[in-house]
C-alpha cells in the first residue's frame, strides 16, 4: 500500500499568515489522485481539495493544492480563525485508500 | 442537505460482535459507493471497507478482512458494518462516507460513532 507522510505534524501560525502543509507518498501517484481534508473537533471531515488541485464545492480560494509524483502541498494563503484545525491528505491512486498521519495547524 | 448519521457504537468485549449503521439522506443514495473509515481517538485515519452502489462488490482492509462485513439497503438509504471477532485494536471512531467512484476521494462524511473494545 502507499504510505503518505505529512510534515510538519504541527504548524504554529498567526491569523493572516500563510500555511504550507506537505504530503509525501511512498511511491508516485501516477494519476495525481490526492485529496485534502479538514477535521475540526465535533465536526465531520470536510473535503477541501481533490485531484491534487481542484477545490471542492464551497471551499474558499485561499485553499490551494499543488504537486505531482510523490510530493504534494496544501497551501492556505491567509489563515482565518476557522482554519485552525487538523488536515489530512489521502491518496486514491491505488487501492487501498490511505491517509497521511495528519497535520495540526494551531494558533501561535 | 446531505446527511450521514452513524449509530450503533458502544463498549463491547473482546471477541464480541457489533453492527454499525449509517443512515443517509439528502442525496440519491444508490448513486454512491459507501465507505467506512476509522480513527483511533487522537490518531490518524484508516480506511476499513467500501461497498459499491448496488451492493455487488465489497472491499476490506487487510486488518479487518474475514471479520467485518459491509452491506447496504438502498430502499432505506442505509449502509451497515457487521463487526465480528472484535479486538482491542478495533477501538476507534467509525465514520461512514460516500464517493462517486472507488477508489476515490470521499466528498461527504458523517460525524462518527465510537466503538470501544475492552474487558
């Protein structure tokens, strides 16, 4: 199975700052089938990005995804208070679906 | 409004069984593949199983193969996870989620139900 490694595991930033989250795959995602999710306490996971760079319905344009091969990035251009949460990447290039270990964006 | 509501989680003894349910509403249920994903509290996510739109195909993670069975009832917009021979490692919050295809991204998730396997 494809192992996804997220870094850093915790990011301490202030509102208005830029967040850059990394997701590295153990082998190349040939179809770039990578998604990003946001998890807040007590709320369902929210799909942010799919197919590496496509924003899901209703997701603000401060969220963007890039990458190819084994290296993928989620960027939050200017952190809003509601963006402090945990973020997961997920690959669906190859079965089984696998997720990264998560990255917490916390208020500095 | 799309809704996925899981139920059935509780404390169960090792070796025991449990059946989780997920009630769907707000969308055409039989257009979607349905998934179960679990998360040990404070830890990462693990895909558990998925079932095709018509129930004809089901897939499982190696960690649960032979012990868990996924099924669905399209007439009642529900998906189920029968969990047998439970182990302490199965303790987690179990989420149901949907996708249009498989493998695929999961475009909507429920809030989860907690399963605790403990003596």
